[in-house]
C-alpha cells in the first residue's frame, strides 16, 4: 500500500504540471491581463510596457509559467489587480467553501446511500419508482431555480434560516446552501447506489451469506453495501472538487463570498492571477481526492491488492 501511494504521488506531479500549464496558457495566452486591468480605457504604451515588465508578461510564455510555478512552490500565488495578494483572497474564501462542501457531501452521502439501498432492495416497487422519478426531477431542474425557490420558501417565507450567509457564518446557516449545492449530486449518488445494489444482490457471495444463515442486516451492511460502494466512492472523489469549483451559482444565490464567488469575480473582471491561483488549488484538491479514492478501493474490496 505504501509503495502504491508513493507511486501515485509521483504520477500526480506531471498531471499537476500539465494541468496548471494548460490553465495558465488559456488565461494568459488567450487574453490580455493588462488590457483587462484598464477596462475600456486604452493604456499609455509606456505605462502598459512597465506593467507588463512588473508582471513578468514581457517574457515568453514558458518563462512566465516557470516564474509562476516558482512563486507557487514558495507559497505566493501572485497579486490580484486590486493589490491584494491572492493568498489573502484564498484565506477568506476557502474556509467557507470547505464548510459548505462538507455540508453538501454529508447530505448527499447520508441521504443518497439510504435511498439507494432502500430502492435497490425494493426494485420495481412503489418506493423505487417514486425515488427514481424524484431524482430525475432533481437532475432536470437547474441549480439556480431550485436554489432560488428554496431560498424564498425556507429562508424568506418560513423564516427557518437566513436568506444570505455571512463569511463567518456558523455551520448551521450553511445547511440550506449545502442542500442546494448537493441536490444534483444526491440524485446521482442515489441512482449509483441503487444500480450497484441491484447488480450485487444477485452475486454468489450474497447468496452464500444468506445460505449460511447470517442476519439480513449483516448481509446488507458487511457484504452487499461494502462491495457496492466502489462506484459511489469513485463519484464522490471527483464530486468533492466539482462541488468546490462549481459552487458559483449557489454562492451567488446566498451571497457567500467563497471560492465560487471569487472565481466568478475573477472571470468577470478578467483578473488573471486570481483565476489561475484558485484553479491551481482546485487541481490539487482533485488530485488528492482521487488519491484517497484509489486507496479506499482496497479497504472496501479485499480482493483489490496493491503491490
């Protein structure tokens, strides 16, 4: 296991470098940060040349990337156009988004696994049909629609929670935004769990466990559910990074100044250092989440062994 983890960590290095270079190329080579800094006003040529030199933009692209990665490895992600270091923006944005993602993941795991197991064991019955239709509706409704409706009904009409969330809000205020963020993922988790349960319920090891007289609860939890979690864990591993980076709509609805908000503002204002810095951290989150999923495979399925 240790050798496999080390090998996977080494494999992450070229993936990280390649992904960050593509992001850097798309942001800096396909746009003009200096022109975006001045907006509609045309900058003075001498001033523009000085800014390009200060921002290291007068060098070839590969040197710009090498300079940026040198800053990254030293803990500096550049400076936003408003003069604030990108690391300060990250310190404000990532804590609230991490808590929001935690609420969303807990919501989709707890309810998704419960509904998936219940419908998988009752395939073709009323509960199964109802949950399948409900998840189809959830997937079909855009997040900005479901978020706005839940915000109005629960936050404004019923007054159960605040319609907007402050950056230092307690975890309780993030329940409604977390539910909105995790709704679509909940539908996919439920469907994946149900499909996996249905497939494995006919497996020989389940029939053997039942024939041995093991209690039904133990057969479901120790044998059926454990081996059915592999596709679900794979989805959750990629979903963690997707929730953090894809929280733009949810954070805009509830006025949360998190990662999604900062990415939206960075893209809107063409603030290249902010966009590249935040996406670089999200790449690291994706890689670490996939590494954790890869290691969990051996825990869930004893047949999987790493040399």
